[in-house]
């Protein structure tokens, strides 16, 4: 009997394997950097857990050796790499109760705990109560002196988890005076293992539960909580901000504002394969109707009450620029949008930002907002950040050449 395909686009697996073999990438094919460990090569998708596991084991060994010699800073850097590699090793296994996934996730958790013991600032595991005895797993990165300060809720992307940001060896939030709590929302990381599915209002409710928890922490300035989401998190953070109005700011970056549009139909088939697992669906038709179809920010952005920053690549295939222009127009709050010239998805190592990631500039924007050194205009400002220009704060105000509903090229 011929095996029944789970999704219609599973018959494109050979193309996905070819792209990985030839380019070292499984998605976001516009970028030139590879999605496999340095010095490794995966010739098809099934090899990904193995090559990432080998990289993780090497960094784990180097970290432990450095730790034994008392080289704490070097050990933390290696543990950062081991955390990322074990995370990447377990992620492509999108099957419930898979023994290899469980083992790799256990190793990921071990690396996180080893790193936390050596980090130069406090990192706490937080389990926020959710439905039926489950919890939303978080990592709380506190300022070294634990002073009362603003806090950023980091909402990871679809292919991320709470371990991805910030890095313990280079936490860019510390110098800017921010605590950071990174979350495994429904469908992500430990929520996958607990079968907390990314469906309906689950992400909004999970985010609200995290805000509830932050209200109990004396280190957190409750009037200065920001929500920062990237990629699929750019969608989740906007929906969360429309649902719960306690945050003082929201930044939605690496745009994927309407996932029901391009990500499940036109981009890499890996996205839909992964998200059906995150949502707990095996039937594609039911997934399309019950999960994918309602995944949009349309009709929600007018409910947001706090200053908002949108950040997108000019030619991001997961968010056509016309979608970003529409979303910006729908916001009725003080707002700003940065359009990165000639950029795609995601927004790391950008020539537009002198080789930096968008994270640094986003946290600078939040720092200026919370210190009242900058106030976004309610009429809004759009910055067209040139590839070789002077960043989003230069003379780069822009009026898009399209009207609402028109395609951008």
C-alpha cells in the first residue's frame, strides 16, 4: 500500500532535501548563511538531528573541560553553543512522545542548568501554571543586582524556544537595564512535550499568565513591561497585546503578521509540517480550517493600547510588504515601522544595521521609550532603513509607494 502523505506538500520533500544538500538551508532560502553546524553537511532532512547532536556533544565536552579548569566565561560560551545545538537537534523531530526527541530535550535542559550555574547574572527557571496541571516554561534572566527594572517578555518564533534569547555569554539586555523572561508558549519547546497546543487563544492566554506572574516579582517594574516577538512571535505578540493591555510597549519584528497567508502555502513545506505538530493535528483539511484560517492580525490591531514598533524586511516572503503597510495603518496607537531595504526573513547580521541583529536596535528603542527620551508619534513614522545607510534613526522617513490593498512589486 502506498503511504498516505500527511500534507499535500509532503510530496515536495525531495526539493526540501535538495535545498538542504546544496544550500545548507531548509527554509528562508533567500539567505546565504547555512542552517547546519560549521563544518557539517546534511544531505537530507533526516540527517539534521544527527549533525546538530554531534555539534552539541562537542561543545558540551569543551564546556565541561573549561569549567573544570575554572574558565567560567569560556565554559558559558560553549554551553550557549551546546544549548543552541541540542535545541536544533530536537526541533526537527515533530512527533509526540518520540524517544530521541525526549533524550535531546533532556540534554538541552541539562545544558541550560549547567550554564545558569556559571553565568555572571541570575537565570531562573519559572513554571507558570496553565491548564490542567501544565505549566508555561520560562527562563527569567535578571539583572545582576536584581534591582527593580523594566522587563521584556521574549516571544520566540515558530522554530525557536525560550533558550534562544538572550545568550548567557552575551546578554545584550543587561547593559540596557532590562530583565528578560523568555517563554515556551503553546506549541514551543517544553509546551510541545506537555502537549500544550498552539490553537485558538492558547498563546494569548499563556502570555497573560506570564504577565500575571511578573506582577508578583519585586524585581519587575510592572509599569514597564514590554512584549517582543520575532517571526511567528511577531504574530503572537500582536495578538497577545490586543488581548491583554497591561504591557507598556510591544515590538513585532521579523514579520509574519498573517500566517494564514504565505507561510503554510507558498514557503518551505517544513513550516506546515512543523506547525501541524505544534497544533496537534494530523488532518490537513481540519488544520487549514480550524487553525490556519483564523491566524491573522486583521481585526485585532485596533485593540492594541500601547506604543508599537513593527520591523520587517522589504522582501520578506512570509510577510509581503503590503501586509506590513496594512498592519501599520490599522494600529491606532503611537507607532513606528522599520522597513529593512533588500532584507528577508529573519533579520540577523544586517548590513542595514552595520552587521548587527535587529535585537540590539529593538532594545535601544524600548530603552529610549521607557526613559522618555523618545515618544512615537500617533500619526506614525515609517523608516526605510537603507542597506548601506545610517540606520533607523537617520534621515530615512518614508512614504510607501503603494496604497492599502495594492501589491508591492
